[in-house]
C-alpha cells in the first residue's frame, strides 16, 4: 500500500500519535485496537499492507484497484474488530477479508464484461467475438504465460494454488482464510496443480 493509501485508511482512525510497538505481537495489538487504540491498528496496517497488496495483485493486475481493495480490506477489518475472535490469528482473518473482497471484485468485473459483450453483439454482430484469441507468443514472457494459464483454472482451485504455491501460505492458514477444512484445501491443491500442469502442457505444445 502506498503512503497515500495508508493515509486514507488511517484517516478514519482518530489520533495521530506515533508510538513504538516493538515486541508487541498481533494479539496484543488487536487487543489494544479493540480497546480503542487506533494507533495500534495502524501498526497492524503497516505490518500487513505489503503482503496483502501482493496477494491481491496475484488476482487483480490494475495497481489502482489493488490499492483500493487493500484499503477497503483494512477499513472493513477495523470496523469488524469487535466481531474478531481473539482465539484466532489476526493474519488469516485479515486475508480472509481481503481474498473475499478480491474475488467479489473479480466476479463483478466478469459480469460487467459479459454484459458489455452481450450489448455489443446486440448492436452490431458483424463478426464473431473470440475471447480466447492469444497474443503473439514472442510478446509474452514466462510470468505472463503463468498468469494466462492460471486464468483458465477454476476459481476455487486457482485461489488455493496462488495462496500455497505463489504466496507460501500453509495449508492451515489457507483453510482459515477460505473457511474450509484442511483436508478440503489439500484436495483442492492437488486438483489445482494437476489442472495447471495439464493446461500448461497444452499451451506449450501449441507454441511448438
């Protein structure tokens, strides 16, 4: 999150006192924030902002939208602190909010695109729309190739694959983030890796 975004988040938090929180764990900061210490919550923002934005950017590739979702995530977390279960870890709870908001954004975007394409076809149907048309292969690097293949993996599998293999969350953390049993996460991960490998092989063979 940029300084501007952080400022926007913290603008809802009264008080600008700066204190050191070295040695304070997340549980203590959450306890202070729930008791009304907004600066303590600001420390949580600082601790998690970079990773949260990186996770969101795995799904959304417009930086301004990434920042907006990150800001909304922290605002939502702050407003829901009273609902937070202190027996849980703050990190997975925060990322649960962030991932859900990211997926909601993607679903809304897909609906807008489908409606836009439908409306366009209704007005002028002079040529078929080919959403699967690939860009020239020599203009796409490996990262873009991975991104393109990931986009073809169904959402529930893609989400687990990104969180585990790209962001290195543990199985238990992903289970907490997605509110699923660990056994379910392990099964989805195995399925996601298999589907990715299959799609990757197909894509690479097309380029030969």
